[in-house]
C-alpha cells in the first residue's frame, strides 16, 4: 500500500446522485412543472413542489469587504405576515467540489420547519473566489459579514440564527460561533476541535489524510500561508508556525468564549474517524459547560450523515433538526426533545443506540492487561490481567511495506463498508512475526464490551535515533485466524540515542466494540502503516521490552456484556 492508494476522492458522488443533485438545483431555481417533474424518477417531485409553495429559493453572490465574491443560496419562507419573523440557518460548505450545493437536499426539510436557509461556499471553495484559508481568521470574518447580510433580509429574526456544517463546514461553524454572539446554536457533523492533533498524533504525521485533504482543497487555490504550511508538513518541519496555523483554526482554543456565551453545541464524530482527532472532540465536549451533545457512530469521516445530506434520514441530521428547533423555535424535526449528553453506536451494530448523561458515565473503568512473553510452544505473546511481566524482549524489523495490519485500506470507503455491516477482515494469522510483535488474550469466556479510552505502555529500544511504532487492537477469531480492528494509534520517538531504551505511554483512539464469546483481544505492534508518516529507516529493528518498574501493559475499558 502507498499514499497513492488513498488518493481517490472519497467524497465523489456516483453518477445517479450527481444527476439527482443537478435536478434538485434546477427545480429549486425554476420550480416549473417540467423541472419538478424530472424529480419523479427519484420520488422527490412532491417534496420540491411543496417547497416551491412555501419558500422562495434563489442563488446569491455576496461581496466581502475585500472584494471576494462568496457563492451562496437563500431559501426564504413565503407569505410571512407583517412583522412576522423566522429563524435562520447558516450553512458553510463541506470540503468538496459541490460547495454549498452539497446541502441542497436538506433545504426542503428546513423550509418545512419555517427556517430561512443561507448556504455558502467558503472563499476559494467551489464557485467562490479568493484563496483557501482553511477556516482561518479570514473565513471567520467572512462568516460575520455573511451574518450581517442574512439579518438584513426582511423576515429573518436576528435573535434566532443557527449554524450547521459538515466537516469543513463544521469547523467553520464552530469557529464562527466563537467569534459572533449572534449565532445562537451550532451543529457540527464530523467535526474537528484540535487541528494540530488531527495532523500530528503522538509525534506522528497523519500524512495520508493530510494529502487527501490538500487534493480536495486543490493546492493551486490555497493561500500563500497555507501553501507554506503544506510544504512544512510534507517536510516534517513541525515548528511554531505550523502550531500557530493549526491553533488559530482549532475550536478548542475558544473554549472560554463558548462557555461564556453558553452557545448550545452538538458535535458528531466516528469511532474509526481517519481525518480529525476523536479524542480532541471528546476533550472539548467534556470541557464545554453550556448545553451540549455528542454523537459517536460506526464508520469513518462523513459516513453517518451522508444519507441526511442527500435528503434521507440519518441520526446526525435528525438530531440537528431537533437541536435547532429546541434552541431557535422552528419545526423541522419530529417534535421530540433533543438528546443532551453522549449518544453512541457500537461496532458493528448499526441499530444500536446507547445514551449517557456525560462521558464520565459513558466510559467503562479500565482493566489492565499485562504484556508477557509467549508461552512454551506458542509464537505470540500473552496478554492477561494479574501480575506484571518483565524481562522479555520482542524484536521487530523495520518494514518498508505495510503488514496485514493497517488503519484502513481506504479512507472513508472502509468506514462506509463498516456501516453496511462489512468490516474489513484482517488475516492476522498470516502476519510475518519478524515484522510485528503480537500479544493475545485467552479466549473470552463470555461476550464483552470495550467502551471508552485505552492506554498502552511499552519500552522501545530502537537501533536508530528516530523510530515509529503503530499499535492496533484487534478482535480475533481463533477459529479462523482473522480479525476486525477495534482501535489503533502510532507513536514516534525522535533524537534518541540508538540502543537507548525509552518507555512510552500513549492513548489509543477511544472505542466502543462488542466481542463475541470465544474471541480474543489481540494487540499488534509493527513499524509501518502508510496512513502515517513514520520516522523509521530500513534496514533497522526495534526491540520491545518490559523492564522492571516499567512493565508493559494495555489498559482497556472492558466489562461483561449486559
């Protein structure tokens, strides 16, 4: 596997969805029987006929102070009584060639709920002019100017403005709300809160995801500042300029503003999110003191809300409608109260729906599994509760290609398959034990649940000054020698003396996973995953050890399935 394997646009629409979106736009702009009738083939004609009766839709071009033209659209309720006002939703676009048109299928639902909707493409994106700034200060200033334009529209209530965004639009929405008190409620699906943590986890660059995003942005449209950051990240120059660039675009750095205003915030993410940091989203959720909600689902970035963005039903969008109704007074939702606290699905049950008041009541207490050497006649190490084990060494050669263990064979698409009940199957029995160290529990005596945060401690002794390991926790079926991934994380040590032992302790991505009776938990540590930009250089090797006083372990939030 190489970075090129991740280069395919994971958000590209199929031909039918593209044709449907084009037909929707034409019907909104020209709600004639001919245009609306074209939607019959998708069963949507009635929906857009109703929209034409209750709302007016038009394309806009909004001039910013510096002359940049923002491509936008407006849906506005018809026949408001004199003096009557309506709530409004601002929708900054996700990152794709469609720009704000990605939200077109949602507009009838907002309109039926009595909302005005102003959707727009951030500068440099899709048909908007200007350069890409990646939700930087200029984009935040643009959002304020766009709110200025929105509240000048007759009938829009300036006290009932909400912001909804997916992915790139989620970050833009959160940052705009931190800067503009007129935004009274926010929903961010597939949100980010810490851009630096999303780029650089445990000293390791998320290079495959970063390059996929750069390709979607289109490098030639990026600002000079962003182009400089791109080259630094590619060159592994993670300096103060990179940190400041990421920090300026991280909602977590505006926590005080959110808590002072108590703006209601709903965020969604995914257990196998490959684009943005899930722990960072959870951390910010925990630190918010105003009304808040967090949804974590099966799959990868953007998977779960996709049906809702296409005008169908999804948990993220249904929760968004309820959230805005509750805080802004519309009626787009089903009339139910919004979910506060934590709502989650577990792998791989798409119908699961667990609810907890907060993350503290959600996460299970951790159980410590000590890493031990292989038993006599066995090739893999043992992982068990009880007494710490010391004195063993497992040596792995630095690989130049991936082993069978990888974060995801494809960005986004692997997660979509998980949501369809087809998780990727790993043939862990076939992994070259010279390239990976593996520890396995005894078969589980009953079904168990992993639910919360995990932590790994291990001692590395690399032959080179810099070294990267990647840890994966798997659900292994001993009958077949195959496994499904539960979670993972990388770790990189730099500028160490070759041959010097270094003990590292780091978190794995949080997880919610149900294991069957008789399956085994399996920890795999190798040295190469094309998803990350590792520091290893071959030929070399890394010894994994468990010295006295710093014995190796994996803490897992685990309990019997109730």
